[in-house]
């Protein structure tokens, strides 16, 4: 029943260890289960350097099995019954005969010896010699744990020349706490007188009684010392409840592993909380950064819009400069024309189209260059401030202004009907109609009478009439060119605005994508932060430990 309960605890512990990712603790859990089910009784020989552990084991077996040396050995040696006599040294099988030579030359980390022994077989014993008990205060706990690992019973050797030092006291106290059966062997007594040996034995017995142990004290230097030791071991084997000891030891090992797991869970929880606080601070800081960068997006948009206004103004200034030159060219043609009406009706539209196309070509080339520069400026701003690539997919505004057709102007030339009539009737009719034109030109009928009386020729009057026509046409032409240039500037401004608006729309898409990526990066939990729920793991670990404690008290 107890073994079943422990197995349940081990399964729960395995689950906790897996959740924590601690495979090393899983191995410890497997070891506790294996300890319950192993064959034989493990008798541990413990003591300091050169205290005679190997000598006592050889004496018990009645043969020289282990090398005896005054040198400190680091080997852990186990001896059990086998069908043949072999030695497995660090996993490699060697002939039993070379064991002494190998261990004297180079101590191994782990040695398993198999031999034939009626005494070992009768008692189902496995003798284990631990490395010397030698530790500082800092690592005493780990040394004691390693020494008593897997122990069913303990033979502890103390030096008669300095009995019960702090290491001896610590080991005996730990054995008492674990309720491990102990036999204390006093060695090196041959260097003392009989009286001194008796005093040492009494001192050791008093200390053992004070520690709560019931352990026999054997003086193996006495004549019957080895036989007394063998008899004490036989008595323990016959009386000890190995299953209960192993169950307690396994619980002890599981408690130790749970303590380690709790430390792991607490460390993970602290790291998780620290990471959470750090991420909260980072989020707040980055949120403030977002707000500042939102303002920066707005500033860039406003600057880009200001660059569009500046470009618009440059285009208008360019058109204005060319408007004056175009007007002078048209007036020059007007001066050379012999038929103002024909020039107005037939030539003017063509000339305006040609002049404006030339100007528009110049403006279009300039606009393309300036717009490309503005887009480059925008990309550099987004790269420097938001780490966006220069290849950000902005639309091509396609701002072309040299394809705008010129429609005939609706501006009417004053007295154009009369001019057309005069043209058709010829010079003779000019005198008759001149009064109408001149009257409307504010010259009046008096001037006509003076001209007739002076006997001016009809062609001379017609010439003067033509001069007045040109004067009237000049003003109309100025208004017409100004209106056409204003229309063209308006059309170009509209195209610039539409093109730049498309770029701003594309920029806002980039802004939205950038915002989404930043929010996603900030809100996405890191794998390390969410891989384990450390708080829950800590609570489950403590719950299992409390459950084991309650069952142990019951």
C-alpha cells in the first residue's frame, strides 16, 4: 500500500518536473522508484580518509578484495554476490585480478565488484564503500546526502585518536533523522592503551545515546572485533524492516527533489513578474513613443503638403513669367496682321495652343523633377523616423500638364460683328461703317465729319480704323491670355493636389501598417514569459509536499 502511494507521488512529481522543464529532477524521481524495487540490502561503509573501511570489508569477506592504502581514494566501490568474479570499472568490465592494480594506479569514479560469498548471499547483502567523509561546512549537506544515498544500513568508522569530530557527529545526526540502522566501528585503537581505548569507547557510546541513536559500538582492534562486527550486521539484517526504511528514504529523496522544484518555481515566478513589470514599463514607454510618433506622422504630412503648395506657387510664377512673353509675341503678330478679324478667328487659337503647349512642356518637366524630389524626401523621413524601407510602395502621382487641351475662349471681342462685315464689304464700305465703330470707341461723329471734309482717301481712313481695331483687340487679347493662363494654373494645381493626395493616402496606409506591427510586437507575449505558469506550478508543488507531509504524520 505504501509503495503504491509513493508511486502516485512520484507520478505527480514527474508531471511537475516536466512542466518546469527539469529533466534532471525526473531522473531523481525514477531513482526513488528504482530504490524501492531493488534486490539486496545495501550496507554503506562511511568514514574519513584512512579510517580502515577497505580493511574491514576485506576482513568481513575473509579475503583481500579491495586495495588498502593510506592515500585518499575518490572511488565508490560496491560488492555484491555474482556467479563469476568480475569488476566493472567506470562501465568497462575488467578481470577481477587487475582490480587492485587499477585502483592503486588511478582511482575510478564507480566500481562494481561481483564475487562468490556465502555470507553475502545468505544475508542478501551489497557492501558499498563510499569515498572518504571529508567536507567543509559549505558542502557538508551535499556530502552527507551523497554518502547516505541508497543506504539501508550504515557502518560508520570513527578514529579512536580523534573520536567523534564534527563530520562524525553530522553523519550520525543525519542517520538518526532518517531512522537508518547504524553500527559504529572504532578504528585505530591499536595505537592506544587498553584504558584509553575503553575511555574512547565510553565517549562514543555517550555521544550516540545523546544523538537519539541505538547503535552498537564495535572495537574491531579487539581479538573478536571482526566477528563482533559480522554478528552485529547479521542481527541488523534479521531485525530491520528494509521496506519501511526504503520508503522513508524515498520520501526523503522526493522531498529533497520537491524542495529543488519549489526553488525553480519561485525563481521562474520572480523572473516572470520581473518580465511582466519590465514589459509594462516598456509598453508605457513605447505608448508614449507612439504618441510622439503620431505627431511626427502629422508633421511629415503637413510638411509634405507645404512642399506641394510651394511647388504650386513655383508653377504659377513660371506661368506668369511666360504669360507676359506670350502676350508680347501675340501682340507682335497682331501688329503684323493686315486683317484683325481673320487673325482673331483663325490664327489666335492655334497660336495660343502652341505657346501654351510649349510652356506646359517646360512646367511638366520641372514638376516631374520636383515631385520626384518630394517623394524621395518623404521616403527618407519615413526611413529615418520609422525604419521603413526606401522602397515604400508609394503611388506614382502621374502629374502631367502638357496634355491639357485649350478650348476657344468665350471672351468676345468688342464690335467683332462690324469688323467681320467691314472685311467682307471692302474699303468703300469702311467709311460708312466707321461711324459706328468710332462712335463706340468714343471718338464721335465730329471726327468723321472732319475727316470727310479734309478729303482723306478711303484707304487712309481704313488704315486709321485698323489702328483703332488693334487698340481694341490689344485689351481683349490681354484679358484672353490672362484667363487662359489662369485656367491652366488652376488645372495644374488640381492635378498637383490630386497627385499629392494619393501619395498621402499611401503614406497613411504605411502608417497604419507600422502601427499594427508595433502594437503586435508589444502585445505578443514572449515564449519564455508564457511557456510555464510558474505561480500554478509553485502552488501544485507545495500542495504535493503538504499531501506527503500529512500522509507521513498519519
